C-alpha cells in the first residue's frame, strides 16, 4: 500500500493535471459562450455582423482562459510531480547504497589505501629432490643413483 510512494505521487500529479486542464477548459468554454452571446446581443442592435463579433469575442475569451488555465495546471503540477520524483530518486539511492554496502561486506576486507604487493607471494615448494626417469622401465630414480633401482638400466 505504501510501496513506490514516489511513483504514486507522480501518477496522482498527472491525474490532477489532466482533471485541472479539463475543468479549466470547461470554464473557458462557459466563459466564451457567455462573452460571445453578450457581444452578439450588444452589437446586434446596430450591426449586421453581430454573430461573427460574438464568435470572435468568445474565441478570444476561450483562448485566454484556457491558456491561463493550462499554465496554472502545468506549473501547479511541477511541485507534486517533483516531490514524487524526489521520493523515487531517494528510494533508488537507498537501494543502491544497500547493494554497495552488501557488496563491500561480502568482499574480503581489502585495505583501501594500502598498495597491493606487486606480485602475490607464492609459498616456496619444499625442496624436492631431483630425480631421473629410467628410459627402460619409466621408474623414477634418485638423482645421485647411477642405475635404475627397479631394472638396473644405467642412467642416460
Ligand atoms: Zn629401470
């Protein structure tokens, strides 16, 4: 119910903006008809083109009221939409920080400021006695032996 509050606020801001524009448009239409009729009536007594005058008066009022209404609705929606965006971004930051922290704690604690040794220190293998392989039977013999201890073949 309270998840993704930022997205909900943004959606609500859009809905309010659309409703506001519609309400302003209806108001503009009503005002335009009123102005048009009034103009037509006042001009009617001494002009033949009273219908056209009424139409253009109405159109002017409509553009004015609808334009102002659109601007008011649009600018008014900035704050709510901006709040939603802010909450959304904060939520994303929070999640990203959690992921970074999780990764940092999972990784082996590496000293951040200490330079890594140029080459990893390989533990030296215990000194292994050198051997030779008998060419006849393949037995591994000690280095200092002259003959294979298995078959007696002389070291090559
Ligand atoms: Zn041998």
